C-alpha cells in the first residue's frame, strides 16, 4: 500500500443527501487538490533547457522600475538587489546541493553505493535544467516503483523526492508569491516548533525556505509519508538528535491496529447491511484468502493519523504546527488557529481556541482574500489561490468541529472567494449551508465555481442540479 498526498474534504455534520455525500463528495474529495503524495545564488541553466524558475512579467517590470528609481542614488560599487526569481533559483540550487550530500550520507549509512542515476538527477537540479530534472525523476520513480529495481534507490528516495518537490513548486509558482507563502507559514511558527506539512505547497515551500534559511531551522515533516518506512528512516536520520522519531515498531503497530479496526467495521457492515455503514467513503477493505487487505488514500491517511498521534505522544514537551492535507479529526480537540495553519495540542489558555480567536481567524482570511484579489500576480495564479483556499477551508473545518458555526461558515465563504473553483472549499461550504436547510443560498457558490471553467465542471453541474432540486421542495 503506497501513500498518496491527495487531500479530501470534510463532510458536514448533516448530509446534503445520500447521493451527494456518497457519490459526489467521494468522487470530488478523493481526487481534488494535490497530485502527489519538493545562498542567494542564481541558477544558470543550459541555453537549450527550460529554466527551473520562470520569470514573470509583473515581477520583472516591478524590478526594472525599482532599479530605475534607485539608479541615481546607487554608486558603481553597489550591486543591484537580487530579484525574487534569483533568490528562489539560488535557494533551489543550495537545497539540491545540500540534499545531494544528505543522499550520499544516507547511502553511507546504509552501506550502499550512491546510484549514478541519482547523481545525475542532482546534477540536473543544481544546473537548474527543469526538462532534464523532470525526465530523470520520472525514470527514477519508475525504477523505484518497479518490483525488480535495486533497493539502493529506495534508501535515498526521500532526499531525492524532496529535491524534486521543491524544484517543481519553484517551477510552477511565481517566485515572489512562493516567498510570501513560505513566510506566512514559517513566520507563524514559534521558536522550536515542529512543522508538519500536508499539501504539496504546504510541505515543499516551507521545506525549501527552512532548509536554506540563515536563521532557525525547524524540524519539518509531512503527515502524508508517515506510513512510508523509508521516510521514517529518513526523518530519524535527519532529526533523531532533535526529536523522538517514529520507529519500525511504531509503524507496524499502526498498521496492525488499523487493519484490526477496519476488519471489525467491515464485519459489521456485512452482518448488518441495514444499519449505518462504518467503513468510510473511499475506504477499500477486503478479505482475500482470510487476510484483510486495504487500499486507497483514506486507509493510508488513517494510518498516518495514528502515526502522527504516536509522534505527539513520544514528544510530550514539543510544540507542533500542522498544515492540513486530509482532516485529522483526532487532532481537533485541542488545536487552534496559528496564522494560516494550526497549532496542535495547545495547553496554555492564552493560545486556546476561543470565540475571540475564531473571530481573529476569520479576520486573517478576510485580509488574505482582499490581498490576493488586489494582487494581479497572485490572482492570476491558480496554484497560489488554491493553496490559500485550502488552508482557509482547513481552518474553517476546525472551527466547525469545535462548534464555532458562524465563523466557520464565513471562513468557508472566504475560501470559495479566494478560489471559486476549489472543489474542496465549495463542497464543504455547500454542506454547511445545506445542513442548515439553506440549499438555495448555496446555489450562487456552485454557479460561480462553474463559471471558472475548471476541471470539475461535471461534478459542479451534478451538485447544482441536486441543489436546485432541493431548493424547490
């Protein structure tokens, strides 16, 4: 069973309709958002290769105007300030260089020889050659997934995966928006906090900026790979002197506990077909040759959730912050809003999630929505808008779970304002409204989503049809 970082949205406390919850939500939410579960030195790619960090007209024009204003005041000895593109490209080079050394150290640790293919992958990353990097990563991934490949690639895979992840994000995002997003996340962390990323942007952007920072470097993990033993080995290798990391025994126990619980719920559903199903939508559990087999993202994330709770228990004095991939409800009871993300296991009264703090969360997202709509570069980038909408919807889900209904509804609305085409935000917001008997109020949100012409048009059309049907009743 392989982990996948594709997030799915939460469901409302009261269902829109069985058809909506089991069909539309399942199809939408398990396929939305993410594709996969990546010092100031300018990259100089080959003339024939695609550059790793693409310049954007708006940022270049801004830099030219700024340079022109400063030209009269700058002496000949003063260098021009680096552009956002140069900063990001330099950080990717530094990150690739450092992670090549981490991969080599991992190979030495496992008493293996660093594969030549991996060395050439890092060559492409350091050269800023995006086309070659993408091609080499695809080839390595095929070998890594092959049943006949050497185990050597698997041993160094997490270092390689993080390098490609940050390179891909740097290639896809406007450079200044990447820096802004990373600062929004890392800037909200208190000293010593452990950060657990979820989505691709929420994982790889903070990882890139954290690992190339001249200030404090936090422990940065991802919730999506905790069920992967090679990733656990990687985190232990990197952070074992700063954190009580997860062991093979912890992993085996989480798998065993989940399988036992899944089998119990499957048996219930088989023996009592007229009662409410205990297996969750998207949870594929089967018994083959008297053995329980599970697959799918829901199952993987359930195991990841158990492992995250184990990690929390093993580090009782550490403070953890989380950027959500899938909702992990076991963390909601003592969580609170922390900038655009969440703080877990809050023990002190000043930081607890109160009505005042819930209102502050809504204010935060209202300001972000205004900032994004007023920034052409951010507004024109689907990647940027979807990333912020995901975080807004995640905090809205936390507020909803903790009983702050009105702030939760407003935060969901702001998430759909930031990215009208976000199926994650749209479906969660619609469920909140329909749970209150307000199907008619939900219709404009779905109509706005359809006007974006995004990839979920068919799903939005089906949802709109159901809402119109309910509104007429």
